[in-house]
């Protein structure tokens, strides 16, 4: 039940195995995970909410902004909902 494969590969494999049964995991959860693990959180002095951003690895001295979200209560609630749904989908296939 453990693997050192990156999350994107695990989601792809799960979707290949169970997609034809109507069970898939949203692959954009990788973006959320990467932003939470490697992103930067900040807010200006007059901003109500924090913002989370993540940059790709620089190429020729430039880095592309790959994730940029305002961390509102709705953002947190939607992110938690998506993660719970994915967890439920995996657990239902494992019969745990």
C-alpha cells in the first residue's frame, strides 16, 4: 500500500485501473499538493486574504507562475471537498 512514485503517476495508474468503473481521481490535485508543499504564501498590508503561488523550475533565468490562488474560506472549503472526494474514491475501491 505504499509507493515512492510521484502523486501524478499514482493518480494516472489509479485512473487507468478504475476509470472504466466510473472511479477517477482529479489529476489537478497534483497542482494543489505541489502548491501546498512548495508554494509561497503572502499577503500585502492591505489584503484581507493570503495568496499562494508556485513557480516552475527556472528555464534560461525565467520561472513560469504555475499556481496562483487567493486563499479564501471558499478556496479552503473547495480544496478540502476535492481531497475528501478523492480519498473516498480510493477507499471505496480498496474496500477499507
